[in-house]
C-alpha cells in the first residue's frame, strides 16, 4: 500500500482528514461531486431521489442527495459508520416518519410520483418497498407466523376456523409460502422441523435470515437491506449473497454494507457516502473500485480512513 | 454496586471508638425493639423507650453518621414488612371471635337472611356477591376503556395531545372517592331512581359504573407503561411489511405487552375490589338477602367494603368481629391479585429482556 | 387474490364514497351527542320542534338516513360503482358485535313483543340464537364492503322505522322480568340511538377509507379517540359541575381587601376573607364553615408526611444503595406492593384494631396520622426507589473515586440528584391520602358531627405538655378525635344535609366537596407540573 503525505500522521489525525479536506475544497467540491454522482445507466429508474435532506433536530444528517436507482439491479451503499446510510435507506420507504426528531425535505419518486406527497399511501408503499433492518427484529411469535405475518395483514392469507367454514382456508398456501421464503433466505434446512417455535429462540444470524424471509414473503418490488449479513457466518453470508444476486433478476435491491468485497461481489452499482451525510460518488461498482474519481473515495476504499 | 456494602472497613480505620459506638448501636436497637413491644402490650413506658432510641440515634448521627445512616436505613426498610405483618395479625385476631361464634356459616350460610346482626346472624355472602357484581361491572368498563386509553396515549395521539391527556387522566385518579360517591349519590342515584322507576335509591349497577370510572386511571397508566416498553424495532418491523398502525398494535404491540396489560387490568380489579366510599354512599348497604333474581344489577345491596364502612360504628362485639372477617376476605383477595400481577410483570420483564 | 401491483401508492381520488361516508359519520356523531343530551334530560325528548317534530322523530330520521346511506355505499362498492379496496370478509370482530346485537334484538322481539316462551322457557333463547347466528353469517360471509355496511345499515333502518312509527315512543314502557327497573321511551329511544350511532359511525369510518386494513384502522381509531375525548370530557364535567354547585357556598360572605381577612399574627390580617373556610360551625355565625375539617386534613397530612417520608426514603436508600438484589429485597418489594394495593378500609380496620386501643380507646388524630402514613409509605418507597435508580452510576463512581465514603456519596450526590423525582412522588401521594375517607372514618372522626364547632379545631402545636412521669410528653390535641374534609363530606351525606337548597346556616356539601377537590387537585397539579418540568430539564 503506497503511503502518501498522510504517512507521518497518527491514527486520530487521519480520521479527521476528510473534514479538513472538505473545508479546504470549499465551493468547488459541490460541482465536482455533482459530476461524480451523475450516474448514467441503461433502463428505467425504479426510485429517483432528488434534493433529499434529512435533519435530526439541528443535526444535518443527509445533504442534498440526488440519486437514481435502476430497477432490477443491486445497488450497494457504502461508507463509514454514522455517515447516514441507514437514514438514507429509511427515507426510501418512509420509515423515518417513525422518528420524531427526523425532518425530511426533498423528493423520492417511485413510479413517477413523490412518496412524500400528502396523499401517499404508506401501507401500500411499504408493502411494495420491503426492508430488512440492521439488527434482526423478529416478532415474538412462531417462525411460521413471522413469515405469514405480512401476507395475512394484506389479506392474502386467511386461516382459522372462520376461514375454514367459509371455504377460504389458505393453510396449504401458507405452508408453501413459508417453505419458499425460508428456502430463499437459506434458513429452511435449519428450522423446517420447528416452524411452530418462538422466533426469539433462534440465534442472531438465524433471526436475521428469518427477517429476510419475512420480507420476501410479502413479495415486494424493491428490497432495502441494511447490512443483512453483518451477523452471519461465511457460509450463510455467501448464501445471502447468492440470494441477493438471484433477487436482482426480478427485484430492485438496495443494500448497505461495510464489506467492500461484498459490495464488489454482489452489486451492479455502488454509492459511496462519507461522513457528514454526503453522497460523494455513485457509479458502476467496477468503476468505483478500480478507478474512483474522488480522492476521498479512493482513500476510503483503500482503507485509509473510515 | 457490590462495593457499597462495606461498613467493616470503616470500622477497621476507627477501631478506637468502635466499642463505644457498638454499645450505643445496641442500645438503640434494643430500645426500638422495646418501644415496639411495649406499644403492642399497651404500656405507657413505650414512649420512654422511644426517647432512649431517639437519643441513641441522635448520638450516632452526630458522631458516626455513616454507620448510623446505614443502620437507620435498615430499620426503615423493616417498617413496611412489619406493618404488613401487623395488619395481617390484627385482622385475623379480631376476626377470630366471629369465626368462633359463626364458624364457616360466615361464608357458606344458605338460609336467608344471611346477615342480620339483631338476630346474631353474620354471613357475608350477599356482600361478597355485591363485591363481585360491582367489580365485574367496573372491570368491564375500566378494562377495555383503560387499554384503549393507554393505546391512545402511547401509540396514537400526537405527542402534544398525549402530554395533555396523560395528566388529565392522573387528575381523574386524584379526585377523592368520596367526591365520586357524592356525585353518584346526589345526582346519578336520583336520576336512575326516577328514570328507571327503581324500588330503591342506589344500585349495584351504578356503584359498579362509578367504581369502574375510578379504576380506569390505574389501568391506563400501568398499561401505558407496558405498551411503551415494547421495543420500537418490533413495531418498525411490522410497519415495514406494510401493516397499518392499527394492525401493528393488534398484532405485535398488544401481544408483546400482554403480560403488562393484564397486570394493569388486575391492578384495576384490585382497586375496584377495595373501593369503599363510592360504594358506601351509593348503595343501601343491606346485606340480608340476595337480589331476586340473583342477576338483578339494579338491586341495592352492599359490598364487603361498604358493609364495613357503614356498620362498624354501631357494631357490637361479634358484629364488629364479623366485619373484620370481611376485611380479611378483602385483604386476601387483594394480596392475591397483587402477587399475581407482580408475577406477570416479572415474566414480562424477563421476556422483553431475554430477546434483546 | 392480491391485486397489489395494480394499485398505486397514492390514493384514488374519487370523492363519492368518502363524501357519503363522511356524511354518515357526521350525522352519527350529531345523533350521539343529541342522545346524551336527551338522556341526561337537558333536552326533553317530546319537545315539539318546528312543525310538531319531536326529538323522537329526529332520532328516527337520522338513523333512517344513516341506514340508507350505508346500504347504498355497500352496494355501490360491491358493484364497482365506486372504487374501494375491501378485504375478503368484514372479519370476526364485526361479525361477533353484530351477531350479539342480532341475538339481543331477536330475543327481545320474540320474548317481549311476541311473548313466546317456548318449551321450558327456552323458545326465545333458541330464536335469539338463530337470529344472532344469521346476522353473524350475513356479516362475515360476503365481501367486506357489503358485510360491514349492509347489516349495520339494515339495523339502523329498522331502528329508525321503529322510532319514527312510534312503536317505541312517548308512552312506551318496558319492565323486563328479573330486573327491578322499568324502561320508558324517554330512556329507550336515546339509548337505541346511542348504540346505532356508534355502529353507523363505525361503518361510515371504514367506508371512508375504502374499507380494507386502512378502513378498519380508521374505524378503530374513531373509537379510541372518542374514548380519550370522553375521559377528558368526564374530568371536565366533574370539576365544572362541582365548581358550579359549590362555588356560591364557598364564596358566601367572601371579601377581598386590605385587613378584611382573619388575623395571622401581630395585627396583620390576610387581604381576603373566605368565611366558609375560615369559620367553624356556630349558632351565631353569619356563614358557617369547615375550619375544623380543614385543620384536621392539614394535620393528618403533616403527620403522615413526617412519618412516611423519612421512613420511605430510608428504605429506598437501603434497597438501592446498600443491599444487593436478593431474597430480602424481593420480600420487601412484595410487601411494599402489597401495602400499596391494600384497600383503604383495611387500613382503617387495622387502625381500629391496633392503634385505637393504644391511644386511649377513642378515635384520635394521631391514629389517623399513623394510618395515613402507613398508606403513604409504599408510594414513597416506590417513587424514591425509582428516582434513585435513575441516578446514573457514573455520579457515584465519580464521587467514590474522590475517596468520599459511601454515605457521603449518598447524601451529597445521590439524594440531591434523586430529589425531584422523590418530591414529585410525595406530592402525588399526599394528594391521594388527603382525599382518603375510609380509614379516617374508622380511626379519627367516627363520632364527629358534620357541624363541628370551633373547639374542634385541632391546635396541635399548643397541645404539647411535658410531665415528670412517663410518658413525659402528652398532647391531648393529638389524642382527640378530629374532623377532616373528606369525612366532613361523608358526614354531610349521611346526615342528609343539603338535599334541598341549603339555608345559610347549613354547610353545603357541594361547597365542602369543592374545597376538598381544590386541596387534592392542587397537590396533583403541582406534582404533575413539577414532574414534567424536571423531566424536560433532564432531557436537555
Ligand atoms: N433516531 C435518531 N435521532 C437522532 N440522530 C440520529 C438518529 N438516527 C441516526 N442519527 C444520526 O444520524 C447520523 C447517521 O446515522 P445512520 O444510522 O444513518 O448511520 P449509518 O451510516 O447507518 O451508520 P452505521 O454504519 O454505523 O449503521 C448519525 O450521526 C446518527 O447519530
Ligand atoms: Mg446503519
């Protein structure tokens, strides 16, 4: 690894470098960044984000994000901890509405309409833009009920005495759905003999895969994943990676990851966020990792900071 | 935390005066014990022992504050246990006479009248029936409405509104029961009497309704605590799947808070069972005969509490003792409910901690 | 079954269904309010409004309209005339609610109107069961837009017709066998209107959002919000009513101005005079007042606080700072929670059995103070413990690191930090015991007249006497019975005072209730305000 002028600096100083750079670059940085973040791709944009700003109280967490996310592909979001990746992801299905301190400005267009319009239907939106959270959050219910929770709430699955009497029992379809989702999430083999057990009894990694399966079961069009593999062992991780690649044939996947190799392996395009909530560069994954435009991005992916 | 129990190392440093202090501490402890014993045996000397204790404590406070503070805090901790023990002992002691005279017919008598002090008949069944009826009515009101109120405050209302409603509900709890009773007595009793052409002023129905209103705030605040303690991540998980807020409450939040919410309802039941003045003022407090038929909620009998409050004044010895039996029954019911709700709450805490 | 992909994430903008259902909800709400007004006879139901129309007719018409609109909405949605997103079924909850309603209506109709008893008196039950089951099936079997509107609409239509045609009206009465109550039309019509208006508003709210999950959410929120609003309303009405009835009595003879009030000390007078509070009962008074009760309450509260606060704080300190979690703390916790839930009347009995015989075998202020103190104790322990626990460990560590011993740390770091929470808890607790009646009734006031003269004002401070023999200190004032505000109210009620318009010589129970309410709610208001103040400061 070639050492440049940062050679003599101590670790702590290195960490503060981007801040210093940022202030030194001044006005010009804005222009350059716009250039680097204008990503041209073939095909349709599933989501297009423009002039998105997020504040937590006085804290400006995301600054002027413009980004078009192409459909049926995998978009990776990388960046140092605390740079706003999760915040950004939560903007895409309006989960930030749950955070009282958060204030969101700007547009996120889904199918040509702004999801932040007053007449947006949050339920429909979240049904079609699914999400897997950074830390696993299974419901305190059985594994089966965790999977069928979404379809049940959307009225796609109906079981129980009344449904049976009325001849609408979907028990079989439920079983098939549970099996398919769990297999997709590479969890089936481990839990198929205890689908009735409480999901809180699973290990952390299993819980995370359960949450992925739960998301897939509602059959969304876009899947937002916040570090889906952070709690998994290498085998499960590679299964999840395969799954993501497979999903991109049909779905639009946006995935946050801290693992550069993973981003390289699975994504078609990569967006790099840096401390302070800026989107610094957004391009084909290959381009980002082989020949980034921005010095800061190069520093980040070669491990100089972050 | 574990480091904070050491008092012995302090002793080591001051070995010199520790013997004098130990003596004073012993005198203090003994004199307090003596105060208690003398008070129980109804001796005037209790106050002397108390003075000795105060003197010993004052000496300790001035010269060995740390140790004295520790000692006093131990003593104060014991007060609660001692009081509860005394309540238990004296309730049973006073109830004994009635048990000797009336035996199990206190609770199991089948002939009417079941309660007639002038004939020396002391059975509590009618009052127990009244307590059950009013408590059921109160629970039917306070349970669902209380849980709905808790959901409103913690999940549905905008923050501002919630901050307004919460203290208002506490205020509702603050209105003294005698005031509720007075309104029931002066306004609602009369209203129902004329509107429904009742035979008597006052009815179990009305008493139950008023008691329900009084138990409502307890249910709201305890259930609200339970609901807020459900982790946000669970709720987000449900919402992110496209469930509505209401589906999330029904499907995730309430089931996860189930133990806490049931503890809230149990506490509400406990309040309703023990509520005295509203029932006393609203009801006719006759405990001789069951309503006819037994489910006639417009009858005006008595509850255990109202029986005690309305009859202790001119009660002769056995009657008073029978009223103490009513107290024992109340005490046992409420202790049981309190224990159950504590168990449930502990389970809930373990559940929610266990999964994080 | 899922047509999700055809649905946009934005709402459909066809206004017909929302407009009609908003109309239903609005009309139902008006009916609801009107029904309460008629029920608590603020309005007389048979009043002739314009053109001989009575409130009965208004109720009937409103229910009829809602019914028609609901049935129409359901049919329009089912035929696809208006866009909606209904689920497959209206759901078990709706089914059960309507099934029970169907059971009750069929049962009443068969047993009361037709007078059919059937074999073993069970005929009506069988009929009711069949009716209820039929309504249940009619609700859950069709698609949600029909199931959640048509049965309710039909019920509203039926009720509307019954009222409009005068089947249940002015001269109608019903004395159900087995209940000591008789229902008249004046009572029945508004009650029916109440039930129907809630149901139609529910169905209307669902239809407003186009049924489905969001329709159900709106329907449920409507009830939850209504419930919260009613709680606020009840609080407001209770307080307003007592103020309205009690204030004239409290202010009788009241004056404001320099030197008008009673003397405080050294010839200084309070700048206001409220004889109802500052006078006792006396034959020669212009205005009789409740001074003995006010002082009784003050001394009871002071005594309870003196006993319970140091004890409770001490116990909380021991539990949180000195002892480790274990068997002993568990026992204490159980005892504390037990004391907290012990009914006040049981405390009263305990005082009667344990304290009264030891204080000269008569009711006394001291016994009341002790009993109320015991009642306050668990509350002090619980709240103090909570606020001590909330003090971050870093405070203690910082202090310990400076070589300060544990007690000094508790005294100078932990307790001050826990003070706000503790004080708040104590204030709220005091509010509660100040209004307690039952224990005082048994141990302090039992023999007191509802009209205590001025010699019954407890003068505790001047009552101490020192003697040479044990018990050295006596205080006859403490050992005397005393009145108190809640007891005073109780005594007035049992004495039947104030049933009519109170004469000047009487003590008005409403005014007594108002004074009591002011005392208690002041404690609550101060406690709640200080809590939110400290909480806000903590967050900053
Ligand atoms: N609920 C919140 N309230 C206030 N500030 C928040 C909240 N959530 C996040 N933040 C702040 O917003 C910034 C971005 O946070 P975010 O969680 O999006 O980072 P991240 O990139 O996902 O980090 P990580 O890789 O560690 O998950 C951080 O500075 C964080 O402190
Ligand atoms: Mg994150």
